[in-house]
C-alpha cells in the first residue's frame, strides 16, 4: 500500500536545485539525488536499496547509508573535530556527499537510502534546501515488532549491552540524560527505542517539506509478502519504466546474541576497521578473523555459530504492554494513511 501520487519531475535528473550556505563551485555543478528512501530502520530498506540499484534507470551509490542530512543524529564526535562524524566512511561536506553520485550516467535518477532520516528532526528541511523536488519513500513496520528487532540490531552492532529488552526500555530515561550508556556506543540517541516509532510526527515533517504528492509510504507487511511488487510500486512512483526486471531480495532476521563476550570481541574488530584512530589491540588482532580469505569462510561461520543463536522469542507480556502503549500511534497512522493498520497489525484486540 502506498501513499502519494506521481510527483512532478524535477528540472532534470542530477540537476542541483538548491544549495546550502557553504556550497562551493564543485558542489554547484554536482549531481544531487532525485529521491530518498528515508526509513524506517529494520523495515527492509537494505533490500529495497539492493533491488532498486539493479534498475538501469536508477543510480544508487555504493555507500548505502550516507546519513549526511541527519546531522542531529550523527555518531559521537571526534575529540579533535567537533563537526566531523566518527565513522570515517560517511561524507563530511556537501561536496563529499555529492561526489557519491558523480558516477551516475546521464538520464539516470539518483537516489540514496538513509533510514535515519525519518527519525531526524532536521533531515527533511535540510534535504529540501538541496533538492526541493525530491521524492520521498518510507516503509513502516508494526511498532512493537520494530522495537524488538531494533534492539536485536543494536546488540549485534555492539551499541547495546543490555540483552533484556524490558530492562533496555527502562534505561531509556537515564540514557537520555547521558547516564548508563554502553562503552563504545557512538549512537546514544538511538537507544531511545520508543522514540523511533512516532511515525505520524515523522511523516508530517516530510509532508511539510515536500507535500504529500511527493511521498510514497509502504507497509513492511506488504513488502515481506511481495517485495517485487513493492519495488515496482516505487519504480512507478519515480515515473520510470517498470517493465525492467527487478530481482527480489530475501530478508533475514537477526539472531540473538549467544555469547556476549565473543560478540563484544568481534565488535571490537569491526570498530577497528571503521574507526582506526580508536582501534584497540584486541580489535586489531581479531580483525584478522573477519579479513580471512574466501577459503576460510568456515572459520567465520564457526565464529558466528558460537556468538549468535536463533532469534529470541518475544516476551508475550512485554509484547502486549508495548502494543497497548503504541495503540494510539497506530490509530493515528491509520487515519493519516487512510488504511486500517489497527486491524492489520492486530491492535483491534488490544484494550
């Protein structure tokens, strides 16, 4: 199910429609994205990215999540630079960002997928300054399922150390005050799990910046059932030829953490590659495991088996509590989108 009609085509794919105060000559002449997949996390945005970048009329950069416009949600900053993000893979300046789209061929629509944009309070306005004709795609998931899945993701990413979801939710308040944040967590604002599912408030920010006619909102249930149909819906929304074949992509659930110690050690190796200035000796040594050649993949699989278990079953009591707390949001979202998500997501049985 989507919300939004065909938007008017911008002055031309890759033509810069607006600039910020610090744009230089290179930025003025650069390509800018024509569309943005703005979220949500844990809703299949990676699969959408992989599907769409296979379309010959679409260009999407190798870096899937530039996150450039979500300046309020950037990773904890370097001590020696109050502006530059910690993650050295991310673009720093507008010129850096626009360079990601330089390989786009003439006539291709350029797009990117940064699911952090939906939650960001500033991304919609910042995108509109650079590309006021942008087309916006969002995909949303049942809130309680989202919270549980996002908690699992943060455990996997070593951004969270509290394996019990109920306890992690209880920690939201002190963490907002900067207390009890896990060591190594460079995205502490993301630990406010319930803040992620203020869907109507988030969508209205983009509506204010671009108008409903330039927005397409998909539902994760539809995508899981037929992601090929969702891909074609986006292609039509972008006013492109949907006769080109799109390869469906399987989405896989994350496992739960079986060994916290092993998981933290392998996480140190990943951080050593992403944030070399802060690499620990342990992380550097363990980096050799993840850098093993293809013939040694079995060792990596053994490591994963020791570290992760099958996805944990949800706590039924907590699931009911979460769904009860989210019912008002689901009702508001149903009204906003004109679709009965209360019944689809089973909230009609929640008192």
